[in-house]
């Protein structure tokens, strides 16, 4: 179970790194507006981070299984 999850997470992180690398290279060569894209990417990552924190709080506190 966790092996599949780890593989999936590794592939997702690799894809994110590759996408950010392509965006950075396009920004360096001035094909795209680098500052605008980076601002949007960082804002999106911040929103995803906050939603993840809220979901973890819900599962950790509200839906906690008290039976041991």
C-alpha cells in the first residue's frame, strides 16, 4: 500500500520539478514573463499548502479514531 503511494508521490514530485525547470528556462530565455508565472506558481502552491493543512487538521482532530 505505502509502496504504491511512495511511487506515486515520487512521480508527481518529479513532474512538478520538470515543469518548474521548463518554466524557469523559458523565463531565462525571455520567452515568457518569468515574474508573472513565478508569482502565480507560488500563490497556487501556497493555496494547495493551506488546503492540505486544513484537511490534515480535519482528519487528525475531528475524525480522530479514539478506539485503540
